[in-house]
């Protein structure tokens, strides 16, 4: 899972991006920060829609002790006091080479550049997410800032960095600044801090009046802390269960009232933190297809064992005396997998139509799947970067799970028999198509959103034994050129991929198969966490291609009905389907495991709320509406 930061909550608005060190601490020498002018002009805006990550690929944090040198990150960042002192010592060592004039011109730049190791966005600033190149020795700079730095202080370059290519580029301004450009300019310093398009708190996503499908919403639940999953038990009660990242699961009754006592509470076992950007936590929940009779459910969450981080899939049973509470003593650990890094934890667990349990793991984290010769995702002997399929039936005695006999690699030497598909990066939210309510066409297909690296987000349909390309490919493009050119890759392409200018973190959704809105039948509805964009795909039955359409919120009187709204919080965390097949999504204004700003919305087709003459219903649906209503 991937979270944007709402740093304003951590007080960064109260601090200039470059509070200067007290003059007494620099032997009477003073300087000005090249960025303070922007602060005084009021352009300092806290980032809220980027993807914060430290150079060790862990989430930023609040230092236990105040930072003295990089004080702009004392409330939230990637440095503790020891690292802060290390950077301060490096600063003084560099500045000892300059006179008072040099201090006045360059001290601010030097401090700016050194302190970006403490930035919550350090992994992006230093291009650490591209494993094909070494981590930069200087942060990525925006062209205008780079030009000013080069004109005033290029003499500091060899003192700041031992990068030979950078030193060779130093005599030429254009060449030098091109060397420091980032492939994704959204993350360049210092526009990262002041780009209003990225940093303004959009809060709500409103309608685009042209070229999009207009929908409305009903607010179903609120006050939730990063609601990551909403599932039903398929037991005929029409309850739904909402899971929070901290490890709490709440029961909601059909009238949408919330029970005071949690259905499940494993907060003491779940590994997460209050810092936005932490991808660990309670990540997945599903109920056994025969839950009504066996009371079994399965959860996917992060744990810490000693100094090791792992993902864990466990089985629980509902309490014999209370249908609205889990028997916490019933936990049995089905599977644990070591996580070499704190990100890319996957998190989806679900049953498909074949009755088997599917587990979707991330590639192990860091960037570019750097583990081993080909990475985890292409290594069938590793459980990371995979779709796993196991049989958890009849497990009260003997092994906790068995391998389905038709799993594709059970007879392949060295391959893990649990592997059902491979080559996935970090699938975030998958679903099973219920099939057309009349024809059952499409029934059983598994759709997933797979989060990309630097360029593309993708939607895949999962099939047995297939290779989904990562890390050879990202979307339709080559990522690792050597792997991409390998004739044995035999990968399957996504049904759709979109570039990062549209969004940087896909949230997989569902094919609509409910009864209330037949206009939506067959649409795969999904979104993007970072941009808040809502989208849908429709299959062309003649070509097999999937066509993209934007979804927007209805404008004017479109949603002017009691109980309907046309706005939502930006950060789309997850989608859901209730027992009747109606669709929902969860989003938040502050993507933190401890911030109670999460809301659950139900998707509503406003045409079904208007006069029948306005309703657009497919000819087939018109002809067979009685049959469909009976099916529903």
C-alpha cells in the first residue's frame, strides 16, 4: 500500500523550508537562504499529494530529539539527531573553504542540498527508486533553482559530491542542470514544496462537465482511520465489515449503523505507525465461502518478529456466542513471508469462484525489485511478487493449507507450488467478476490494479501460470531492458495502463454487476490514490480491447436528490462490493493510520433517480429487465 503525506498536520507550515542556523553557530558569519524569499512571499505550501519515502525506503517519522541543523524537518522527515549532526559537520567542513563572501552567497544553498537527505521525499529527490542508476549524490533540482545555484556557487560542487560525471558537467550550466534533472519533475527541489497544483489540498474531486460518466454518491460511513477494506460475509445478513489500517474491523448493520464493539481487534499484533506513508498494517480481510457454516475468516497483516518484518496470513473463527465478534484466541497462522523492506507489502487476500484462497504479495520493496539476479517477482522460488493460490478447506487437522493439484508450477523444479501467477510489483486491490446477471458472461475473472514504478499504472486480468512482466516491464513499456529483451519472458500485457500524469498509484476496483444501476453493468470501475481520479473500462466484445472512460461527479441538478452528494475526499484507498453487488469506495482527506478522516461512499447512477425517459438502458436489458430483476 502507498500513502501521500499531509504534512501540514505536522507543523511544516509553521516552519520556513530553510530556517537559518543562528549566526552565533557559524563564527559570526551570516548568509541568506535562496529559498527564504519564496517563504516570505507566501509560496510555502505543505506537500499533500506526493509519495513520501526515505532513502532506506521506510516511511518518514518525527525525530525523538530536535534537529539543530536541518530544523525544517524537525517535525517530520527522514533524519534523526545523529544524522542531523553528521550533516552539520559536513556543512562546516565544506564552508571552511570559503570567506565571508562565500558564506553569504553559498551557505544557504549548501544547507538546502545537504538537508534534502532529511526530506520526507528523499527517495524521490535522490532518484533512489531507479535501480538502473546509482543513488544520486545531490538531490534532483528544478531548472531555475539549479541555474541560480550554478551561477553563484558552482565552486561547491566538488565539495558536495564526489560524482565524477557531475564534476565533468560542472563547467557547462546546461549540461550540469540536465544532469540534475529528475525524470519525474513533480519531485524536483524546491518546486516540490511550492507547486500549487501538487500541494493544494484539493479535498474534493468535482465534476468535469465534458467527456465523462457522471455519477453521484451516498455517504455510508465516516470517521474511519485509513479504511483499507470493506467486505461482506456472504451469509445473508447483509452486514458489511470495514477494516482500519491499525488492525480494527468494525461491523455495520444493513441500516448502516455501526456496532460499538469491534468485530476484530489485533492492534497489538499489527505493525504500522502513525506516520503517513507507512505501507504496513492490517491490509486484507476475506470470509470463507462457507462462512455461514464454518465461521472462518482470513486476514493479511504486517508483523515484526524480532528484528524481521513479515507479512502474515491468519485464519480466525467467529465467536460461537456472538456473530458480531471474532474469537481472538482462534488465530492460526497460515503463512508468513519475510519482507526485506518496509514497502510493497501487497495486501489482498480473497476467495475466487474455484473456492481457493488467493494471496497477492508485493515484490519485497525498495525500488526496481533489486533482490537477486532477476528480482523476486520473476523468481518462481520466491513468494514475493506473486499471486498465490492455496486450499484452506478441511484444515482442522493436518496441514493448515494444501496445494491445489492444478496449480501451474507444482511439477517445476525449484518453483514454489503455491505460485499461481508471477511478475507482479505491488498489486493493490483485486476482485472477482460476478458475471453478467443475465448471461453470466465474464463470471470468475480476476481483475487487479498493479502499482507502477516511475511511469505507468496498470490493470491486469489474472490467469493461471501467466507472467505479468515486472520487473522486465512496467505497463506496456520496458523497465529492465535486458530482461525485457529475454525471449523466454513470455509475459501477458495489461488490459490497460495509464501514465503518471494521470495518477501515480492505481487502486483496483470491481466490475459492476449490481441490480440498481443496469447502465453500469460490465463496467470495471477503479481509481487512483494519488490523483483522486475515478475511471472505468468497458470491453469491446468484438475486439477484446478495453476502452477507457473518465468518471466524474454529477454537476448542476444531476445529484440534487435527498441523500446524494457530488464530492469526495481525494485519496482513494480501496473499492468494495456489498452482498447485493452494489459498489462502494473508501477515501480519506488525511491518509494516516491514526487520522479519522476516512469515508465510505456508495456509487449511484443518477440516471436511475431521474424520469424514465432520461434513463439510458441497453436494448438487451430493456428486453430482459424482468428476467434480470428476478436474477437480482
